[in-house]
């Protein structure tokens, strides 16, 4: 999956004292977009210094993979022919794959910094905390931490068939039923509720499959398989979905890579793993 970057290792611990090196990378973020150069690479620190006169002292450490660190600048940058803003989701296609995961995770943090420049309690300007990954409001003493939204993905099965769905908008390929957990809800409760809400079916034998950090939606995804209680007609919820259809193992479409938990689960069912 996207996070499987071994033998490289992601270090996401906050290291305020780490000093930027010339070949470290800079995240320049604005409105769900991030700047890449014409080779679809993040600019290095030395590039950012030479091109935009960015100062190392103003860069915020985000994370590192082995010896390469990612830093954030909050200064406004205008794109040009060689350095242009790209959609956040497009980072899925970066090569090598470790760069895709690390770059997307760094951009997730960049988006959090961008969205919390001001305190939600009193409206004062925030500043990075000196000790931990947090933004601090000196006016009301509030600390703001990065937000992660727990969500489930569920492969609903009926014998040798699996239920695939399509969204009304956005991701245009087949997927599994998914949804965010509500306050006071277990993951298993979320599975039951989302299946009932989206296709009108009840399920049992809920079994954990695996998990995945998904930076593009600030989510921690948890995957389950569950068996349908009764072989009854689907009642499609049309506010979010355009289609829900049963597929036998031999007829499951191949539409995406196993970088995602969704398609890792679909392929696992196809191969009876």
C-alpha cells in the first residue's frame, strides 16, 4: 500500500531543532495544491533559497525519510513556467513511491498549518509550539494539534460475491463502502451503520483486515470484511452513490492499484486471501 516504503523509514516525530540542509525538500502549499517543478519534484531548500529568496530560519520542519527532510514555508509563492501548483491528490502518482507517501503526508501537515493560522477560539494569530507538533495561541493559551479522522472501509460479501460501489462525484472507479466514524461509535458500529445507510443491508461476522493512513483526506482508514445477513435487494442511497453492484470473484474489475486499502482488499478477496 501507499505507506509501504521499506527499506526506507518515515520519521514523523517533531524535531524543532533540526536545521535544513541544501538537498532537503520544501513544501509550498496553497488551497489544496502544492508546487512541483517541471520534473514533478518538490523544490530543494537550495532551489527555494535561490529562486524565491526563502530563508532557512523561516522553514518549519515537517518529517523525514531516512536522511531527506521535508520543510514548510508559509510565505506566499507565485507559480511560473517551471514551478507550478499541482492538486494534492496528484501526489499519488509521484515516483519513487516513497516520495509519494512522504510528500503527501508532509502536504497533509502543510494543509493543517495553513488552515490553523488563527485560533478558532479567540481569532488571534497562532505560532508553532517550541516543544511538540502543535500550534499555540498566546492570547488564550489554546493548543491546536493535527487532526486525524477515523474512517472505515468495508468489503461486504455474499458467498463468492463482493459488493462494489461508485460515488456520484470525485473518485470515478469502483470502490468499497466507506465512511467516517461518528462520536461515540466503535469501528464495528460504523461498519453496520454505513452499510445500512448506503445500500440498505445488514451485516454480521465483521472481521478486521488492515489499516492505512490516507493523507489526502486527513484520515486513518480501517478495513473490514463483513457478510450480508440476507440476500435481499440493494436499497441505494443516492445522495453519495451512483451505483452498487455484486461481482463474483472472476468478474471483479481491475481499475486501480493496490496503493489504496480499498483495492488491496478487493484484490485480497479476488485471490481468496
